[in-house]
């Protein structure tokens, strides 16, 4: 929660003795002397404050000038998601003080409170932000994304899932300024997550690794194929509920995103065996060394959700399962999710088949 410089040996000794003897006594150690809380070295104070929860940290910032200064310089992580009321007032009061924040969670767990004015304060003071969670902020508009684009361009992780007020033009604008984005959650952002926005991400955010497009119904093959061409380091992509996409999207991902380890296709009913064979063949190509860049060799898919993809056959899905040892159908390790596909019940991973064969051998031995 609270960051600071590494503690020296003397500070470690001070900290241990402070816990044992209490802050009211004089502590003398290794030639140094400390009397009471006001004489605590900055690094030691930061270490103590790091033990507090977020609500207590806010209270501590008002205890005295030295504590407030310590938190202003050392606080790097803060969550206000616990706040049921007056979140805007808290943000507008704290953001100008905690200018070194790198991680800030404003997830609206209880009810939507956050407004554009609060984001304006954050963008105006917290220029070191790397990780920002604004999920379920229903009151925010495009102006918030424009403000973040200019004030928080160092963002590497952004969660705006459930923010229905953002448009694709605002998201595209953000992409042109926040080019270090690695993780982006757009789940449920129907207006913002469109082919236009994905094309902007493809052109500007080449470091993107984790993207959630769940239930973004306006996304089509044009957007996904563009993404696959520009964001080659994608490791996890959630396309669940993107009902417009077809095999073309999966083929583009199989050919272009060689790091892809997790793919969600739940309820993508236009996906057919052709998409599955493209995934299986992409693994075979890697094994045969047909891709020149050997540094991109990866373990391949370890999570695949094809629930409700009722057009798929067991033969095609089994080919994918055989190609990627990290996919499992066995109990406790289920990473190939096929719920609602009754025609895929015969698909099994390698270890499930081995277990079945072993049990058959044991049964045969007992028969004799």
C-alpha cells in the first residue's frame, strides 16, 4: 500500500524495538536516538503506515503534518471501493495529496457515485498512475477518457467494465495517448468497444496482452482481425457474447497471436469446426518450425471456453485438445469449457484418457 526506500539495518532494529517497547519510550540503538513518534525516520514511518488498511490510512493522513507528508510521498496504492457514500468528495480531497499513486481502485461495488469532476482531479494530480479501476461507473462520460488520455498517459492497466457512458471515439482517443496499455477490461462497454476502437488499439497499443470484450455485441471480424494484426502479444482474449464474430476472427488470432493462452468464445454461435482446426493447426505449425521467430514459442492454449458453440463437432474440438496439452477436461483441472454442447461430451484431454485407461487395466487385473 505504502511504498518507500529500502529500510536500512538501523531502521529494522528501530522497528522491532518500537513494536516491543511502544512509541512512548526513548529508543537508543547503534548510536542513534529516537524519542516518540515525531522523531520517526520517514522510511520507518512509511513501513508502519504500510500495515494499515485503506480506511485507516486516510484517517492517518490527518493526524499530523509529518504523517501527511509521509503518505503524500510514499502512498502508491489505494482503494476506495469500500466507500458506500461520498466517494466524489473523498477523491477530490485525497487525489491532490497522494500524487505518487500508481494503483487506484474506484470500483463501484455498492452504487454508482463517481462523476467526471473526480476523474478530472485524478488526471490533474496523479500523473504516475499505472493501474486504474473505474468499473461500474455509470455516471462517467467521454470527458473522463479524454482527461485520462492527457493526465494519466502512463497507464498500463485500465478497467472500465460496465461503464455504459463511453463511446468508441473516446476510447480510440485514449488509445492514441495511453500506448503502454497491457491490460484493458471493456466487458459490457457496448458503445465503446466497436471495430473502430479495436482498430485504434491495434495501431497504438502494441503492448496489449489482456483484453476483455465480453458481451460487446458490436464487435465483428473486422475489429478482431485488426487486433490480431497489431497486438501480437495478446495472451488472453475474452470474446464471450460477441455474437457477430465468425471463424475469420479465430483464424486471424491463431495465425497472428502466438502468445495466446486463453480464449473465450462463449455463445459465439457462428464459430464452426473451421475455427477449431485453425487453432489445432497453429500448434502443429509451431512444432514443425514453420514460424521463423522461434522466440515466440509458447505453451499454447491453456484455457478455452466454447460453451454454447453448438455448431462444433467432437472431432474438431478433440483435435484442439490433442494439440494443446494445457487444455483439460478432467475433474479439478477443467480448462476446456464445453457447457451446453451435448455433442462434445466425448471430448477428453490426454490425462483424462490416461486415467481411464489405467482404471481399465486395474479392473482387468482384478478380474483375474
